[in-house]
């Protein structure tokens, strides 16, 4: 399914009017952690990836908090049972998302958002199959039934712009756009607002790549400095995909986890 990620500067007032006019798919509930495993649902055994260092007790607490926030968006109860220093058993009453979305992705996909600049002469490097130092070639996602457009290859910085990776999102909600399709409105954290304004102000005319979990979703030309923290992701999402993405953006996991066992009961 074709996804086009668009970043639009907008005033807070216009965002409020948009949210008032369009139907919201937020999915929040008061459901949270429970003391006993539910009788029916799905049980995941997950393993923390500490390859970049020992996350320790604080890291596991951050992981639990992030997974709990995602579960609340899904209206799911969560039973959390540490098994070892790196393994946790997570049991939830929600076996799938409305419309058939993946609970596994919604709860355990990392959700690491990055903004990286695209090389201004990248097309020449792609044609020559050469990669300048500090850059890499990524293919822009092109998905969707009947989408025959070729994959676009871009020369993108290997590192994100300063202050523009990790937990950048203050909050994210799913609304309907003017055509009735789901779109995601989100606000950057105060620190990310400053970093984003600086990058867009200093690089007008260049393309800025939007990368989630290492995948290139979009690379838009910076037309003007974007000084506000109100942004938008729109495209051909279905509701479950939009809900997954909003949950990941708002509550990224502090480190990767791997699902090593899944049981439905």
C-alpha cells in the first residue's frame, strides 16, 4: 500500500479546528496492567536486545511503561511477568486490532523515528553506484496493490540530524482527512521543535528523509523553515496501520525487543 509521509507546518489553532471537524480514532482506554494473567488472549515471550549495552532495571521499567501506553491505546489489559534479566512474558486480552491489524507490531515494533538529510547530488552517486562517506543508499517504500512505480533510491545520511532521533513525539492521534482516509497528526517534543526548526531553516531546498525503524518512508523538499511542532503523516493507511504507527510514534521502545514465542489461548 502506497504511503506518503507529508510534514506540514500548521498553527496549533488550525490543528484544533481540524480535530474538532474530523472523526478521531484514538483508541485510548483506562485499561492497563493487571495482577493476574487473563483466561483468554495471547501470550508473548519477548527478549530485550541489549547489544548496545545493559539496559538494567531502569531500562526494563521504561520498556514496561512504553508497552503499557501502547496497550492502553488498543484498549487491552496487560499482564507483565519478568522471566529473567532479559526476558518477559506479556499476556494481553487483545488478539488483534479492529480490522485485523497486528497486535505484535503494535506492542513490540521499536518505533524509532529519525530525520536525515538527503545528499543534494545523490542521483549522480546512485547512477555511478558510488556512496560518499557518511551516507548510505536507501530505497523509498512503495507498497500497495497495483502500484507499479519503481523504487526510488536515495543517498541518505547514515546519522540522523542532531536532536532528531528517538522519542521525538509528544502525542499522536489518528483522524480522518478530507477524503475520509486515516491520517496521523502529531506534535513534537519541545526539544525536537527547536531541532526541527533549525534543520529546516538551514537546509531550505534540500530533501529531508523520514525514517522509521531503518526504513525510508518519505523524503520531502524543505520549502521553508518549519518553526512549529505540529506535523502530519498522511497516506493510504487503513485504520489498523494508522493506529499501529501512532502508537509507535508516541511511545517508542527504549531498545529493540524480539518476540521469541507466541501462544494464543
